[in-house]
């Protein structure tokens, strides 16, 4: 035993790790392994790290970033898959792992089991409840279509909309198969909601469509994130995925599910010819109703007119009643006036004449006394006013310029009848007018000594 140990080659740790690495990679170059996906990790690097397990063992798996979009399905915990790749080792920690290049579900049963599990989860959250579904507009101005830009689906939708009721259609091209399809559809839904912020017209309804295919081909429309995005959409969504028998989770959450893409176009817009015909028919029915109603009302009015008494007849009866009432009032008024007159005369007759004379004499004395006082008061006031007038007249006469002229003064005026107050303003031969008392006037010509 000891001789065998001595004769064996001696390895360093790295040499042994590299030897094991070569043995494993040479013998397990490309393999297919069936397993259940355990823990899944998706760091920011873009790589996917996961565990592949069965009842007894676990193997680590890696999907490099550049290969993620090439997978048929994205790894999810609990999904049974068949992975294709090669086994390699990580010598730094003496671990081995499988580099996964392709991943596919391990049969339809595995996908359906995962689908039922996801469906139950979303159902319990209420994402499929009818209470949350929005009404599809009867006549949208613009329709958004999310589908592949090539193929029969988009042609069928556009052709059907054009035949039924031409409206504006905005197509958002996406992949409808493969791992990136669900993410592209999510981006398209968000993009349609953001059009309004760019001053562009957003659609009134969205159609998400794809033709038929296998469960693997349609698997992207069972994506949980896509289902939640459809549920959160403010714009009503019609789903048309696969054939009538293909039911995806997006069909359950959509506001309306169409069995085919062509049927989705039919649900989005009415038939223009039928709409025009029904509108015309409705117009004729309304018009006939109005005409019939008018005829009925006219006939009713005529019957009422015949049943009512004529105006002359009504006025004749009222005239008779008025004349009768007027006669009664006249007689009553005459009788009442006569009655009041008799009563007045009867009461006046009871008054004593002496009382009337005595009251008259007393009133006469009061009047004469007041009249005498009034005459005396008026005479005093007149005397006071005369004295005041005479005093003021004397003062006015003293202050007048005639009294100054009377004392020997004179007023000199120039030819413009302005009073001259300064001789320096006069010139040779100026004509002057001299006014004396009692309106005597002399006209002279001015001469100065040399």
C-alpha cells in the first residue's frame, strides 16, 4: 500500500482541479438534463443563476446574459424543464455546474400545472373579476393594435376595420413569441398610455392579437407581469390570442376576449352600413311618431274646441248678470243716500239755534281782536323799514361822487371815456372831457408849454 502511494504522481491543488475539469468537460460536453427548477436569482448583471433538482440532488445552473433571450421559456421556481448545456467546474471552489444554453418545459403537463398554479394565484387576488372590467367604446376614434408587424393577423385586423367602419389605427409592432414577447407587449401598453403626454392622440381601445400556435409558442401571454399590466391599463383592452380554444391568462384579465384577431376587429367597431341604416330607420320612426302625435293633438284640440261654449255666449250671460247687478246697485245706492240724508237732517234739527249764534259771536270777537293786533304790528314794521331806508339813502348820497362834484371838483376823461388820474400819460392835442356837477360837460384840447 505504501509503495503504491510513493509511486503515484504528486499533484498540486490547481493541477488536480484542472484535471478534474478536463475529465468532466470531455465526458459531459453537451447533455440534456430533466429537473425541477428550484431557487432562481436574476442579479443586475443580466445572468440568471438557478438550481436544478430532483428528489435527492441539486445541481447549480447558469444562463449567461447573452443567451437569456434565446431561451424558449424563462426559468421559474417549481417549473419542470429539460435543459441542454454543458457541465463545467469552478475550480476556485471545487464546484461543478451546468451552463444552460436552452431550456424547454418537460412536456405540456408541466406547463399546464404551472399555468393552473399561476391562474389560482391571480384569481384569488381578484384580477379576473368582472367588476374591474372596463366598457369597450361603441365607436372609438382611434384603435391601438399590439401585434407582429408581419403576418396575416395585422392584415386581417386592418382589413376588417376598414370594411366595417374605417377609423384611425396605430400599430405597435412587437414580438409575439419567445422570451422577450411579454416584455415588449408590456412596453407597448405603457407606450400607448404615454402618447397623451407627447401631445399625440392615444387610442380609445387596444387590441392585443396573435395567431394560433402551441402552448409553448403562446406562453408569453401567460406572463404574470403582463397580466398585471393589462389589469392596470386605463385604456380598455381586447385580447385575441390564438384560436378560440386557446385560453391564455391575458384573455381572463382583458376587458373583452375575442376568439380570433378578426373577431377582435369586429368587436372594436360597428358596421358603418348597418349603423347608417339603423340611424335612418330610427329617424323615420321618430318622424312618424312626431307626425302621429301632432295629428292626435290636433284632433283632440278640435274636439275640445267643439265642446267648449262660444265666446259670444259666455259674454252674453255675463252681460246680463252685469246689467242686473248694476241695476240692483243703483237702486241700493239711491236708497242709501236718501237714508243718510234723512238721518243728517233729523240730527241737525235737534241742534239749538242759540248755541249756533253764541258760537258765531265768540268767533267774531276773536277774529276782530286778532285783526286789530295784526294791523298795529304791520304799521310798526312799515315805520321801522321807512326809517332804515332813509338812513341808508342819506349815507349813499354822502358817499356818491356827485356830492364830491358839488363841492367844486371835476372828473376828467380821455376820448375813450376813461378817467385820467395821471397827467404824464397825456399827449399834446389829446381831447379831454371835463364833467362838472349837474352833468355839465366841456370838451377841450390839451396844450402844453414848450
